[in-house]
C-alpha cells in the first residue's frame, strides 16, 4: 500500500477519534445540564467520569472499528456502504456503552434511559458519519482528478483493450487508474494499444512485471469465454495482493456477476484480494479455538476407545502423520487416527479407493463415521487448520490439480479445514477427477465465505456422520 493510502487511513482514524471525543463531550455536558440541571460553566469538567470517558470511550470505539475492518484504503471505500457500516457499528457500540456503563447511573425517571440511548447514538453516529463523509468525498475527488491513482496493468491488446483504455482516459473522472503499461495476451509483435501505453513484456513475465512495476490493479481485457487463457492469467494473479478486474460479456451481465460501485466506472467484474471481513475472521478463529479445545476435553473417553481399537486392529502406531499444504502454501503435519496398515503406501502417493485393501476393518468404520479426523482438533487449536475450510492436500496431488485447474491456488489463501463443502458433497476423493469435482465446491466456498455458511457446512457434516454416509 502506498504512503498516500496509509496517510488516508491515518486521517480516517483521526477523524473517528475526533468524532468520538466530540460526541462524548457533547453527551456528557448535555446530560449534566438538561437532565441533572447543573449550571453550565467550566466546573462541569471537574468530574473524573468526564476524563475517564475521554480516554476509555474513544479507545473502545477505535477497537470496534478495527475489529469490523473499517480501516482499509479509504480510496476504495464506498460512501454509501460507509453509512451502512457506521450505522451498524454505532448501534452495537452504543448498546455496549449503555448496558456496560450507563444502566446503573442515577436518573430522575426511568423514561430518561430512552433519551440517553437515543441521544448518545444520534450524537456519535451523526458526527462520525459527517466527518467520514467529508474525508471520503475529498478522497474521491483526488481519485477523479488523478491526484491519486493505482498502478494499473492491462492484459490484452486487441480492440477490446483499446476501447477500454480510451473509454477510461477520455473521461474527466479518471477514477483511480494510473496505467503503467500493458501485456499482450495473444503474443502479437505489434499492437494498437502500444500507441498509448508501453508494452511491458510477454504473459510468461507477468509475475516479474507485477513486482517490478508495483502493480496494484490488473484489468484483463480478453473475452471471459477464453477460459484456458483466463485460468492461466488468474493463476498467476492470485499469488499477489492485486485487485483484478475483468471485462464481462453479456452472459456475465445476465448472470448478475457484474456489480457496479460507481456510475462513472467502466463495466467490470471486480475480484478483491480480501476474502472475509476482519471481524468474521476473528470470530471464526475464536469459534475454532473454543470448539476444538472443548472437543479435545469432552471426547477424551472416545479418544481412548478409538486408540485401543486402532491398536487392536493391526500393528503399528495409533496416530498417522502426513505432510499437507496449508494456508499460504506452508506445509504442516496433519494428524489422524491410523486407518491403514503400516507401509501400505510405497513409492508414488495413492488416493484411497472403495474397498481399498490397504484400509483395516476398523479403519473403514472410522472413515465412514469420520472418526479418523478427530485428532485434527489439535491441528485446529495450533492454528494450522480450521473447523471449516478446503481439505488440505499433499504437494504431489496439488501439482497435478494445478495443471488442470490453476485457480486451485485460491484455496491456499485460507486455513484448510477438518470439513468442507466439497468434503460434504464428495467425501474422500478417489482420483484426480473427483478432486477436480470437489474443487468446484471449495472454490464456491472461498467466494462465499461467511460464518453462516460455516454453520451450514458443520450441520451438514454432523448429519453425514450420524447417517454414516462418509466415504
């Protein structure tokens, strides 16, 4: 992120801090004068509660804003979405403030509580929204005039790319594009776009160009129907924190894939690097820790029984460790109850099949009921996995999947899970085709990640376990 973006975030935070201070001061003075009938003079400020509030209340608001991901590049924040988000956070913060600090305060009559609640909300939301709106309006004006822009790369050099470039640059409102150059998607030696911006190299140099030119946005000006080429480009881009924009065709528009954030903007499909809001990521991690710790404690008798049965089923260790690839491509050792005979996999890694002779009788039962996965609560507690997320794979199989589906790299942006949407639909994959089928649901999960979806997948997993439909 550029220094100007960091300065914008700092200014935004400073505005929030000022709004919280002003709102609290106005509320405190208004309450003293209007409700408690204290004369209005400087003696009002000789109250320790006023100074406690000046320190603690703004700090509390800042924590809430950080949790709910308010502090990101202000040049990308929609003013309308800001008003909605500020309203929601203000409601939550005022309720915490009211029930935590004000409910036990002395008041002349019970109905005054309602006025306290309404007045502190109106003051805080009103002042915060006004200050934020002023800051964002200035930021939008800087984008429109070209004072602030994002280093942008165009991929494509045909008429589609030229039309897009001229359409954007011919407007008075530049809306943040700072075109650094383009890369020809078809490998042509000459290109019409070269008249306007420099050609930066061939597509196989895409990663180098992104790093060298500090690219922040990439506009892909090829037909979305060119799936093979598009997959290859996206496979590289997913490794970088860039905003990806694609020119849609009519089919994309009819499907509702195109979301407009500005009436001045070009019609583009936008893919942002952020997957889940910060507050949801925090809640998801808290749920992971609480549930995994509780499961490890509550299921201890079950663990002991399973350990005994694994020991009796065949010779060898009780637990099975295997290297898998986790978030960010970092390897870790996944832990399972051993369900196969020792040394059952020699040489080239193999996936399990139906009626696999390598699986012990008790191992088959465990896999049906997903009991072999129970030790992975330890992986979740350590932060290597989550309760819900794409199933982690071995590097050997990832390399094969990426050859057919480069967008698999999207899955490495999040922690892998004990269960997943793909796991619920397909269970254990027996071959590469089943892995690719399961991948569709895991990609859908990534694109729609939410706490609500996690709850539905967990519920579906519980039903699968109870019915013994595991594979």
